[in-house]
C-alpha cells in the first residue's frame, strides 16, 4: 500500500533464509550494519583506534551515491523545491536513520518558521513605514503572543505525525536504538551513585556562578546612563560574549561531568550528555531575557518616603516643576506603596518599579520602559551574534578541510617530482574529520543543540522582537544546506545507526515548547502594556488562565489529530494481515510433506 506521501510501504519481519524470495535485497547500509555487528562480536575497532593499532576506520564511501545526494539536495535548483520528507529519505540511503531524522527535523523546523518569519517581516515593514509606539506597538506584540504560543505547542506534534510515516516506511522501532557498551564504564559497585551526586553538585555550582555573573552584568546595564549609547550597546555585546563563553565552557566541562555518572551503555552516555548540555545551555541562553522581562521589575525597585524623594534616584535630574499633571500621573502608574507596622505604628513606604519610562519629560502610561529597551537590544545583539558564529563554525571546517587536502596534494606532487598524482576516495575519506562530539566534522548532539538554542530564543522571546524569526528563517535555511555539505564532504562517513525518531531530543524540544508557552503568556500578562500596570494578583490570574487555555488547546489538537495518521494505521493493519497469511502458508508448508506417500502401503 501507498501512504499519504505516495510512498509504497512494505511489511517488515525477521529475515529467514527459506523465505528469502519474499524479502527485498539488502542495501549497502544493511550490509555495513551486518558487517559492523559481526566485527564487534570479536573485536572493538574503536578500542583498536584508541590504542593506536589502527589509524581510523569508517564505512566505505560511495562516489556515485554522494553525487546523487548532492544533485538531489544541494544543487541550487533544488533549494526552492526542498521538502523535509524527501531529504530524509535521500540521506537515509547513505547515512542511516539517525542522521536522516535529524535533517528531517531541521527541514521541518525551517518550514514551520515560515509563519513567525512572515509575521516578523510584516512587523518590520509596519514599524519602518508607520509610526508605531506606545499601546499600538505593545498591541501588535501582544496579538502575536497567542499564535506564537499555539505554534510552539503544536510544531512538535506536526513533526511527530510525519515521523510516524517515516518510521513505518523504514520499519524502525524504539527498541532498535543503540545499546553498545560504554568502553569507559567502571564495574565498581555504587560508583555511579556517588558520581551522579558529584556531577549534580558541579552542575549547580556552574549554573550559580553563571547566574551571578549575568545578574551583575544586567544590574550594571540597568544602572548605566542611557543617554550614553556606547555604554548601552557595550553592555549588550558583553552580555552576548559572556553567554557564548559560558556555553563554550560548559561544552568542554559537560563530558567530564557526564562521565562521573558511569553510564554502562553508549546510548545512556549520549542521552545524559544531551540532557546535561541542553538543560544548562538553554538556561544560560534564556535566563538574561527572563531576568529583564520578569525579575528586573522587582529586583531593581527603588523606595523612599514619597515620590519626590525617590524620583531623583530613578531619573537623574528629575524636576517635578518641569512636568505637567498628566505626565506625573503617568509616572505614578509605575509606583506602589506598601505598609508595615513598626513599634505599634504604621510605616508607609513609597516605591517605583524597576521597569519605568526612561524619559521622564514626555512619559505616558503606555511608553516603552527601560526593561523593554534593554531586552530588545540584548535580544537583537545576542541573536545576530549567535547566528554569525553558527555560520562561521559551519564554514570554517569546509575551508580547513579543503586546505588540508590541497596541502596533501602539494606534498605528494613535490615527492613525485611534479608527476600526475592520483588521490583515491578512500584517502580523501580518511582525511575528513570524524563525526563525533567536539569535532570539526560535527556531531548529532552539537547539531541538535545549536538549532534547539536558536529555536528556543525565537519561540520564547520572538514576540518582543518578531524580526528575529525572519532572520532565523533565512539563516537556518542556509545553515541546513551547509550542514548537508559538511556531512557529505567534510565529515567522515559514520556508521549508519538505526533509530526511531528524535530520541531524547523529542523530550528536550517538548520541554522547550512548554517553556515557550509560559514565556509568551507571561509577556502578554506581565510585560506588555496594559497588563504591566495591573496589580500582581490580576497579572497572576491572567497568566494562569492564559497558560491553561493554550495547553487545553494543545490537548484538544492532540486528541482530534492523533500522532498516528489514518494512512499509517490502515497500512499497519494491512501489513499485519499480509504477514499473518504468509506465516500460515509457511506453517502449512512445514506440516505438509513435500512428497506424497503411497497410502496403499499402510496397514490399518
């Protein structure tokens, strides 16, 4: 039967030699897996490479298949007709399901960004050609919070429906994940328990130091004089650099922290590394924006006996005689009072919120606040910084690989006396970078982490500056093709591992989507006008109601649109019926003798 994508879906069952006529021929990827399985039964090629017995090992490359993949995915004419499903099928034939699912998700993410990217482009055009300030600007941004929340909550569900078709088409199941032993596993009893406690302690210490450093920097940015643009811009750039340095530091420390947990299998180690890396790095990336949007208003509060005493500490040079009553009334919207009983008498304290209009001369109650300016500048600076570095780290390995091969050519030509020098595809493959963690050739954990971090910034904070979604759409589309090019021509061909979906990254992205819903609802109910002027009780009520409504919509979509499409269910039962018929036929052939007996010889 054919599925919704017009792909014929065959039935899968355990291979047996007597029934080999009913099976498809083995693909090259299948042959590589079988050969790798039997080699690992007797020797460990990874351990031999680690001990220096062999220099490297890899599946044999195929120039013809590389050319086919390049023509199907990287040719310029294919860029505009790109489909995630087709790219995953093409990549799977050469690299296996694990890498195919990654590029399938990356392609799906590029397509799903069309909605926020288009909204960001419209927002950019409107704000450039129409004067949009105050309540109009916050009205536009608030109107994006609900659709952005729904988009974040449903994007993974849409991909899971596509994944269900691919898993059925390829015949992979969750049980087919790698369960190879970890060569660094320590069989000492209870060594993993103490290691987990130590790794948790190191992680908490690192996160605490990072939060303290970021909070100090944001406090300096808050207290800097905003009339001096250099200080303001410098703080955003320093913040971006600090986030990136913290991420790089954790990237080098995380493998050591995970190794303390003493995982028995490579899958357990890889999953723990992905969780440890992503959990800390997502927190490091998004905490500065969370602080500016939701914490600054309380942390940076200034208090005194009355408005006249506190105002000069908030607005340097403040002079009440220079403002009219309407302006003062607008400024008083950003204040509150609280009382406490001291020695039997009421003591009332007057406070100004940490988020307030920076220009006290022309303040209105719907004016943009200092927190809004800070988070917008920080968000734009960091996101551009992140995307530029991502592109650099994708292009540099391509240049470095080309340089190494050209240097090899020059050395060989000099040794051969300027004679024609032939460079085989095996030599070229051996010169490539390994597809392992912390390698120029890339790896699955780092690739997933990079796109998840960029996705989290857009999903959580895209309503503040919708233009970053447009920027992310363009850069992510280019980086997807650069990653494909790197996979073909820079990374050494990895073993084609089988997997059934995104694995641990499905949970990580799901938690990111939950955080994105909370952030978008929080922005609408706490940060944007007019809700930012409401009492905290009303803000909390609005937040709880909005968050529950979004999650109820997500649950309704999941209930009415299941992860398994109807064509997948129909094909599953049809193939199960075919396998049952073949099983009964095979059982009947085993019971019936191949040669009929002469019953006349039987003496009853």
